[in-house]
C-alpha cells in the first residue's frame, strides 16, 4: 500500500516554502510551481534533511499541465493524497478598471479560480482514496489560500479580487459536496501582508506584529488538516495583531 502524500501548488520563497517544510515533516511532498527556481533548492533542502520531495514545473491554469503533473505524482507516490493545498495566485495588476487590459483582468481568474478548479478536479479523487483508507490518520484535506480580496474588493483591485472571490465560492461549493464523503475543504482569508523576502524592503519600518508569519500560516493549515471529521473548519481568517480590519 502506498503511503499518503501532500501536494502544494504555488510554491515560492514565502508561504509555499513554509507549507512545504511543514507538511514534509510528516508526508512525502510534491511541489508545483511554474518556475523551477521556486522549488528546486527547497526540494534539495527537504531531501537532505530526511524528508521526501519532488518538484514539477506546472502551469495551474492549464488543464494539460495539471493533468501531467498529477500523473507524475501518482507514478512517484501512489494514489492516496492526504492533503492538497492550492496556494497559487494570479498576476497582481493594481489599476483602474478603465486602464486594465483584458489579459490583465482575466489573468487573476485564470489562476485563482480556473486553476483552483483544475487542481481540485485532479486531486479530489486522490483525497477520497486516502479518506476511504481505514488506516488514514486524518481526513483528506483540500485547502485554498485566499486573501483580503476574497471578501472585500477595494479600489484598483478588480482584477485580483474577482479571481479570489470566485475561488472562495468554488471552495464553499466543493466543501458542501465533499464533506459528506469525508473530505475536509477549507478556505483561508489571509488578511494582511505576509513577511516574506519580496515584502521585506517596503515593510522594514513595520513592527513584527503588523506582519503575518508564513511559518505561522503553515502551522494554521496543518491544524486544519489534523481536525477530525467531527470538527471541520471550512474558513479561517488569518491576520497579525496590529492589522486594521
């Protein structure tokens, strides 16, 4: 029998890396990102530290790319996925709706919603296979990374928030369909700026309590994964203590 594994889509130097390291403490992990530079050193780090990891260059907005990635994962790890995390986001175009190009507007939807849909279609059968295994320690878990824009669309944010709003709706529908089958589906509203390499320069004057720790996000996701089927949390808000909301 194959051992359960985890899939993290949208791996980079911040939250994705923290999620990979956290889940790799328990499971073999498959790390998906469009650019191999986002996972190559992380795969090496996990394997050298005693874990098991593979990285696959994947365009989550492409059905053929997602299908090929999951086929490779099944060939390597089997058909029982304990946790699948969709952490990918579309391009960030902060512009007036009068200035957005069609490509910029649909870019957010292509990744955040269409990509989440394609990822869910490919991983849910693997999550069900794990959940139905009498030896499974935790229910199969499908997690989505949302944002403030998932519930509040500010000015100049129409492209980004449209995709995130849609992903939240998708996660709710999947949760209602698959909870009775034992799969735990949850959406996380990341409400604040994450303390990652890309944000350090313009956040340097902010106190630590005003920034979200990517490792703490990973810990929260792990806690969601380990919930029993008698206590499913389907949405959480994550923000630092000094965030205004």
